[in-house]
């Protein structure tokens, strides 16, 4: 597998490796390496029959692509793994929940999320702007409370594959490219993902800004009533399944 990893959930994959092997995964930071190659130019003073021994420490260089390929090899042959890139016999609608799938397809990020990214970017300025300071204390405290916990760390993503539609929320910390670069990607993307739901009705939102961005509890969300534009739940045009992306590359 030669490609470029653009998203990698290292901690989850590490946990799944432990389950497959039945033992904890050891993170080796460096090796003690001994090399016994006989006499060389650096040791001319040693007698001809002697051997030289070199010892040095080598630090492990992390490679998400290597780790992902290693994980995929561990999945091959398991009943809960479905590789759509090598077999056309699978149907995404019937794959059991909690199974892992590998598939090619195209991705898109809903345009509604763009406003939330802008708010997240300018939040520090908004919180300390002159307009905010000139407000009545009650109004200022309400807005500061409302925006204080707002973080665009969960990115809504729609993945279109042959035979179905998949929806997910990427975690910003697992992205290995800039968000702007992610928005420009469309076709020829491969994902490794866990199925986390059955078929979901198209009218059910898979991303709610008041829960995934501002993080209000259910009672507060209900008490707001009619929402302003930009805070509406994000829905899709057809039934879908929810996934948890473990890795994504192109």
C-alpha cells in the first residue's frame, strides 16, 4: 500500500491491535543494536583474527502509513472485516454493526459547517471585542457562556461509496493534513472504518451544532426553540449508516 495518510486514529487502532493479538501493545521508543561485522578500517590496530563489535541506539521513527498497513494485515481473514476494495460481493447495507470495512469513495464536508469554523476561528476576537464590552453585563455573560465551550473539533463528513451513504464526525486531533486541504479532497479516497449504526432515516441529523459544536445539554437545546441559520442540525438526502473512521488515505 503506497499512499498518503490524511487521517489516523492512533489510539483506537492501538486498542484494536491489542484485542486481535490478545496482549497489550508495547510502544518501543528505541533499540539497542549490536553489529558484529569483523575487522574494518576503523580498527586496524586489532589483530587480523579478531572481530569488532559496534553498539548503538536507534530511535523508532513513527509511520502512520506503516502502522495502518500492518493493522490491515491483521484484519485479513476475520469475520468482522469486509474489504470492499478487493470484493464486489459485499453490501454496505447488510454489513453487521461494529464490523470494520475498507472502501473507496468520495467525501464531502457540508457547507453549513463553514460558518462554525469561522466562528471558532474568530471566537477569541469576538469574546474581547468592543461591541461585547459595551453590552449589558447579563447579555455579555450569556454570549460568553454560549460561545465559551464552542469548539469545531468534530468535523461532519459525508462519504459516498458504491451502494450507500456513510456519515461520520472526524476528530480534528486525528487529522494529518490541514482542514483547508481536507475540504478540497473529493474523489479517490480510501477509508478504514467501523460501522456504528444500522440504517438511519434521512430526516435524522448526524451532526447537531448545539451538541457537537457548542455542547449544550438536551434540556438547553430544547429550550432554545427556533434556531437561527447556521445552527440547524445537518441532514443528508438519503438514508445512511454512521461510521467511525479509523484511517483515511489517498
